[in-house]
């Protein structure tokens, strides 16, 4: 998020674009300092970022990692959520990375990964106004389920689950239209006037085709790269 042209930036390969939008119109990014350069700030007001990146097959192994900061006054009663979301098609279940707002589904404020009606919830409350490194590892496979095949790492440490509900991940059909990765908003439909958008800050988003090992996650957190240090 360090180099923008209007409302558009690109990943390090310059092949995947990220655009800030609001009501389908271009919106300038609001930037702040993050752990590594500039970070994106969201206010839960409907402004979000959409990318060109379709995340492989729904049940293939993958890892998403980023730095996230949630304000201290974030209210669990608010409808704002959807830090990272993506889907296999417009009618099927969607993946979502968020923080938990329902006490019947685990610790309030803890990082949470949802797929359709299934979910797995971590243990640590993100609502402390501090930057945290969040990594979501999806192991994938023909019997992938959100409660059994997802691991959440916070600041390099595996989160103990405090809530889970299983749902099997569906393989995409040949005619499926992939919904690409979205930052700062849920991919679901609005409920009444709720925007379903994120309040907080986001920095250094990485997406990997494959399940990272714990030591790789720690290296990424400390160095912002998986490359081995030069000797």
C-alpha cells in the first residue's frame, strides 16, 4: 500500500490491482503508518478495496497473512466486519476473515474465519488498538472443512480455538464465476442499511498458494518476506 495512482495500487508483481471504491465509484485511499510503510485505514462507512485476485480453488491449500489493527472502542454490537473476504461464485458460500461478535461462537473480539454457516474462532481479543500479525492457514484437500482444516496464527503463535462449527467446503463448478479477494467489506448482501464493512487498519497483505509452516509465518512477521536472510 505504499504506491498509489489515484484510487489504485498493485501487488509486488505489478500483476494484481487493488482499487478503493465506494458505491461502485472510485474512492481515494486513507493512509496511515503501519508496521512496514503505509497502511490502509477503514472507517466502516462502506469504503472498501477490491482486487483482481481470485484465490485458486475453494478447497486448495492457501495462506493469507496481514497486519491488522482494530480500535479499542470497536463495538461488538456494530455490523462492521469483513476484514478479508472471497468466494467461489456469487451464489455459493463465501470465505471471510473477521473478528468475533457473538459470544455463543467463541471469545468476543477474537480472530475468526467463516465459510458459509461454518466458522472457527481464535482466543485473543484484537480490540486493543495495537498492530497484530494475523495469518490464516487453510490446509485444503477433498474433504476440507472450515472447523477442521483452518489454523489461525496471531503474532506468530497458534491460536487455541474457542468456538467452531463445521461446514464442508464445496468445490467450484466448471461455470463458477470466482469472486476475487475483497479488503474491508463482506461479500454478502446488505441487511437493511448495514454496510457490513470493516473499521480498523490493514497492512502488508500476503497471499500464498500453499499452507505455510509455523516457522515461515514467524519469518514473514519479522522480516515481511519468506526469503532467507543473506549470509
